[in-house]
C-alpha cells in the first residue's frame, strides 16, 4: 500500500512537471514581423530596410525544457533557457557565460515579442512557431 501511495505521488508530480508552460515552446521559431519606431524619420528607407532584414536572419529552436539553439544566418549557438511562469519572460544564457543572462522576449499568446531600445528608437521583433 505504501509503495502504491508513493508511486501515485510521483506520478502526480511528474504529470504536473510535464504540463509546465515551457512545453508549448518546443519547436522552431522564426521572425514573422519587425516593427521600427525610430525617432529620426529622416533615415533613408534603405537603412530601415537593412535593419529589418538583419532581424529576419534570426531564428531559434527550443529543443526541450532547458536547451535551445539560436540560429543567426548559418551559425548556431546552444544556450540554456527558462521562462518565468508569472511574467512569461523567456531568458537564456550560454554555458561559458552563466553570469550573463539575456532576455529573449515575452510569450504573448502564440508569439514571442522582443523589444529593444536602440539609439535610433524602439525595435520590436515578433516570432511565431513554425
């Protein structure tokens, strides 16, 4: 009876762990939209297009509930990641830079939204799962 009770408790714990919000992230994510909110509207359109095109080069793949691969052009970089269950903010770090944690973005419905403040203004990149 004690073994059955212990097994039941472990099963409940396992099921709760598997239903964490990180599970829905597993897969490949690519840029679906880039928005620029730059202060200087006199920037040549070619520069704004170039900035947007550079952002389109980034994608990432969540392998499991702690490992991801960032893909920039044809270069890949493995990183560890986690998501805050309350704020839905996704953070990552590289094994050789554990003291430097980066914010990937915020899970908003079925999108991950990254907002960056630059000297030109705000850059918003929206990723969707493929």
